[in-house]
C-alpha cells in the first residue's frame, strides 16, 4: 500500500533510483515464472526525506512509501531467507 502516487512519471526512471532499482522483489509461481515484481528505490523526492519511490515493474504508475515501511519489508524478507 503506497502513501501517495506521483502525478508526473518521467520516461526514464534512472533519476528516481528505479532503473535499476535498489531492491527488486519478484513473485514467482512453482514453475519459476515471474508473476510480478516490486521495484524499490533508495531515495524519494527532494524535500520529502523519509519517503522512497516504489513501482510495480509492469505498471506505469510510481508511488511513494515511508522509508520505514521499506525497511520493515526488507527485514521480513531477510528473516525468511535461509542461512548460507
């Protein structure tokens, strides 16, 4: 769930840290086929510290979430990963 959407999305998302994304979370079925992916940036708009850009890979919109939400998501995923 995003906190808000960005109204004007540029063609190149490099400046927003989404091409490539700092983090990409892919969802795959049992056959390894990608069902979708969430792209998470390491930055947000100037003047809005504490927010980061987020985008579904296959969708045109870009949203903003609180950086602590991103951290919570990443911490949950890391906790699920097996130790190597």
